[in-house]
C-alpha cells in the first residue's frame, strides 16, 4: 500500500510494529517529491508518534480483525471479555487498557482488536454515556460564563462539568480526550 493512501483509521505494518493512523497530511514543495506525515498509534505499545515518509513509499497493510465482545470484569491483573455468541472468554492485561478502563462499565459491548490471532486491545465508541457518582455543589453566585466544577464518573474518572450537572445525572464523555461533551437524554 502506498503511504499516499494512508487515511485516519488505516492500519499498517512498519518496522515490525502495527500502527493505526490518527491524522495524516501531505506536503510538496517545488520539484521535490511530496512528503506524507502521519500521526499514528502503535497498537502493541499504545505509544503515539509522528512518522514522515516520502510520497511513493510503501508499507504493508495490516488486516485487523474486530470482534464484538462483552466486558465482564477486572480481576486486578486482567480484564475478562466474553464472545456473546460462543461464550468464549479472553483475558487482556490491565496495563494494555489503561485509557479504555476509564470509560467502560460491566456488561458493556466493545470491539476486541486482533492481528494474526494476537490480541492488541479494544476499541470503544468515541462518545460514551456515563453516570455522575459524585459532584461538587454549585457555588451560589458563581455564574461566570462557562463555569465548571469537579465531578467523578461511575468509573472513577474525574472530569470537569458545567455547574448544573448533579450527582446521578448521565453525561456524554468524549473518549478521545476524556472531557465532558454534553448531558445525556434521560
């Protein structure tokens, strides 16, 4: 596959690792051959890096398989997921799922990603609905535009929310940056 064809979401093999493209850009000046710059995530280590290729370079496409599975529990060392059709269970080390664990709750459906039967991790939706477990009370008179307060989600993640959000409310969280996106329709 030509590097010029890399788009966000594309997966490829390079230097013995598997990467997914997060962002891409192409630049060309004068008679020089164009350069393709991609921000990528290493699917084995989770590291995010930027790579620059010369237009026309080639990389091997990685065929990533995604399977729908249900999150069952975290035993402290591993997270257990189950295929709801075959009831087969797999374990993924907790340290591979540091970011994703901030958003998933028992019973939620996720996509487990595999390459050549090697489990790489999970992918979760870009936006998730979660309940507020704790919220600071709104300070009377604090009505500045965009005022926010601290709140803790049911998963334990601490976020900033608008003053009108209270304990028990359901909110939508952007899983890319872990920030409040909006109030969920109750």
